[in-house]
């Protein structure tokens, strides 16, 4: 990436905070370049075979090769101005090997020559052999059958890169104008689009070509009280999705009604930003919450983040084992709790699953970055901890014979490792609408949208805020609240779950920028749920001084 583009991105202020990190070795390109074909599949296979043959000749007992082309487009606006349009491309090859029982990895940028890729493979073997001198136990790689030459493509209906930039700019600026017309004083709006063209090959006999698309609209509106200078914000209620531009072309039948608009399959930016401007103004005069115990009704646009932090991360096996510690800590959900087979992670209403096949999710792929076909599996069943998230060199520790398919690298230049799958709370099996759930709450708070949060290094004690808070009195919405956050520990919180709405309310949330590892990598992951009720949760007033 050149200095001009780097400085432009750094200078974006609030809009810049909304964007995920760019892939390594990104270079600026014209929008038309995002639609140009990359290296063809036949050439990718020749490059991969060259790498695998070279690694084997130097003593590798296993090799996998990832050839990646990563395309990104950012469209950034503020009020009636375009702040930036950034188009980037990153292309290269990463080679991972096992030699002398140890891992080695090397990568090379813009590699289109077989001899160059072969040299990278040889370097990976040299690194593995050097690392092996410090090895105490050789890598135990779960067996994996080869799938031959296969392919997978995200089931999109409209490639976002094919949509003219002007159309995207017009959408964002018209949304900004709607916000300003309805009371916003400031608005930042960002549209981020991703295409990962990934090719995987291994000595197991898999050659997988995958075409992955993701899209993420997001905005922040700010309303200011001119009398006292106080301000309030409301962020978008959109979710980044594994979809094409069709996500922004909403069908009215895909929306659900409620206290605020809640989006299912499509996202109406104009409607959301208009509501956001009005709600940001309403926040300025909202009643400050009285601290105490409340029953919480949590919308999926909020609950996804709580799932991410209190379930997704602590059930990553490398955190459980202490292999991952510096970046966001380890886990309270240690092996002894799983081995007991009766550890109540939550109430009987709680069924949490990992799923790398979920259509429209950010984490959906056909094969992971170890060539394992993706799947769905249980983490918590009827409240009991039953499994973790693990990859090929970990699963023997939990007695499994095959990987769960959740290995990922954020770029061809990064080594793949265990990453969070899409982790979701399954919908309730008994018909239950949000309105009927609220009807049974005597003293509660309905929370919509994600906000600030904190959680300790074992993913146990936590605090979460949100975007919108509505007081519930005797089964009725009684008005907006502010200064709300709830505190609990993971086990206490999930055991307080008493009801989950049915599948008709199920929606995905998620993030592009789940960070992990050293050097840090970022992955995109979704978390689904229906609106869910938790009884007797401690709520604090975030504006009150202690």
C-alpha cells in the first residue's frame, strides 16, 4: 500500500475506526481491476504441485499450499462529502510443511512462477527443521482424506464489485442526507466489500478453489443538544454478511416489525439511518436507568457480541489449553469441566452450536485452510458443555479423530491456525414472538444493538452496553433509557436464560475484525440468535460516579 493511501486511511477519523484492517501487502488499484480475473485454476495447480514436490524433496512429510487473491473496496462518506474510495488487491502464496515432526511456514508475494514458489517451500522446510531442535513433542495431525479438485462459491446474486462506485456513493450520501434531515448533526457512513479468491492444495490430495464474498455497511449518527452541548450517538443496526450487493436491496417481506426496525435477510439503510437520527435525539432526553436487577430482553443485534465474547472465545481449544494467552486471554472452560460431562454452561434453554456452513454468514466456506470440509457441531447442548472448537493438530487432545474444520489465515502471508467458527444460539423450539416475550416481563430492559464491553482474561466476568435501551413495565414498553450496562459472569448469565424466541426471529450479527494471535490476525465471523430473555441480571448506571 502506498503512503498516500495509508495517510488517507489514517486520517478518516471516526469512519476509519469502523473499517477492518487491510490484508498484508495490499496495493492500491482502480475499481475496474477488482473485476479482472486472477491466476487461472490450472496455473494455481501447477504452482501448488511445484511447492509440494520441492518440500517433499527436502524432507517434508506433509505440505499444504494456499494461493490467495484478496480484494477490498472501501467507500467512506461524512455528511455530504466523500471522504475516500479505496480499492486494494493483495496476491501471494503461503506454504506450510511438517518436517522432522515440526511446523514450518514461508510465503512469497505476487508469485506466478513455479521456481519462486518452490524456493518458498524449501525455505518452509528449513524453518521447520530449525524449529524441530526445540521440539518436545512432534505434531500429531489428524488424518484427512483428499477431495480431489473441488470448488465452492458464496451463493451471492449480485457481485458488489460490479456495482458502479457512483451508485454506492449515491446510496451513502442519500442516507446521510436522510439522517441530517431527521435531526442528526453529524454522520459517518462506510461501505466495505471483500472478495477472497482462495486456492488450497495439500499432499492429502485436495485442490480446493473458493470464491468468498462479504459486505459490511455501517454508520454512526450523532445528535447534539445546543443548549448544553451534550451529544448522543446511534450506530447502524446492520450486520456484516457473507452476501453480495443484494444485501442492500432489501425486500420488505424480509423485514420484521418491532420497537425498532429489525433486519432479517436484507438491510434497508435509509430506514435504519432515519430511525437512528430520531433515536439519537431521543437519547438526549431519555431517563437515566436506576441500577438494580432486571429481566433483560436482548435483541440479536446486541446478543451476537455477548455470544462472541462469552462463548466463542472461551470455547476455542487453544485458549482452553493455554496456547493462546497474550491476545485476549485464555479460558475458564477448562478440560476438566468438559470431561465431567455435567458442567452447566447455561440453562436447559441454551443450545450453542458452531457452524462453518451457515448460508449468508461471514465464516461460511466449503473447506477450511487445512482442506477440511466444513460442518456444524454442538458446543453446549441443553445447557451442558459438550465440545470445543479444534483443528487437525489439536483434536487428538479431546479424543476426536477428525478436525472440526475451523482453521483460518487472514492472508496468504499469514500462517493458518485455530479460529472461531460462526458460534450461535439456536432458536427456541416453541413458538414465541418478541411481543409475547415482553408481555410476560414485569420489570425489565429491552436492549438493541451492540456497544462497549469488557471481559476478563478468562472470558468469565464481563460488562456489556448497547445502542438502544427501553424500559419494560408490566409487560409494556415504557420509554427509552440511557446509561445502561449489565454485569455478570459467563456461567451465571447463561444460566439465567429462561426463554428464546422461535426461528422466525432468528438473525445474524457479527464482525469483520475478530483479532487473535501474534503477529495479530483478523477474521470475519457471524453469530446468530433469536431475541432471548435473561432473568435477574445486574444492571448498573454508567453515568453515576462511584
